[in-house]
C-alpha cells in the first residue's frame, strides 16, 4: 500500500476518534480537540491527492477509497452536528442522500470495469462541507455564526450542483454506454 492510500486509510481510522470527541460528555474541550482532529484528517485528503499525482501513485484503490474516506469523515461530523443541534437534519439528509446516489453510481461503474474519479464540483463541495463543519464546531460570536450559515448554504448548493453535474456526466453508466 503506497503512502497516499495509507493517508486515506488513516482518515478512515480517525473517524471514530472524532465521533467520540464530539459526542462523549465529560471529555475536556471535546469539541476543540474534535475540530483539531477534523482539520488534520481533512488535510490528509489534500495531501494524499497531491502526493499521488506528484509521484504518479494514483491507483484504482485510491480513486475508490478517497471519496469514501471523505464521506465517512464529513457525514459523521454532520451527524454529530445534528445531534448537537448546530445543523439542520433535513440539510444533512440531502447531503448524505447525494453521497448514496454517487456511491451507487460508482458501484455500478465498478461492476462494469470503470472507475469514476471525483469531479471538480465534487471537490469544491467537499472543501466547503469541511469548512462548514469547522465553522460550526466553534462559536466565536454573531459574525462568525452569520458567516457559518452562509457557508452552510453554499455547501448545500454545491452538493446539489455536484450531484446534477455527476449524473449528467456519468448517466452512460446506467444505460450501459460506459
């Protein structure tokens, strides 16, 4: 297993630690530590892709697992934020629904021998979701709250745009043209 794939798997392994820090009462500064861990785990997303492209280490495993690792991290964080009443459940349902649809497409494509990498819209969506999560983890007052709500809506909009773009570009998987 190459370094980018190890970083991807590290991100997967950090998810349960993040969830414990978010949801277990009595951990001193749990949300603060969870935020730091989330930022570090999110940074591995950019780092693994950079290393893979720079050193020609792009693999089908990485193309498949990297988006799954992102989904696990981001969706777990959003569910924790719903539990803490910092994010609306209906928004998280839309975002996670998009992830299920895309994962379904990827599975169908994989059965047909095709690997579908993440699009730029999907990457923008992920970045904004990660920024949104970090902003919602911390409370720095009214201006911060207002900015975080703007980022929440941008993340939701990018989620829908990336879904439409993904379906448009990859519909051939469903009708057998890919």
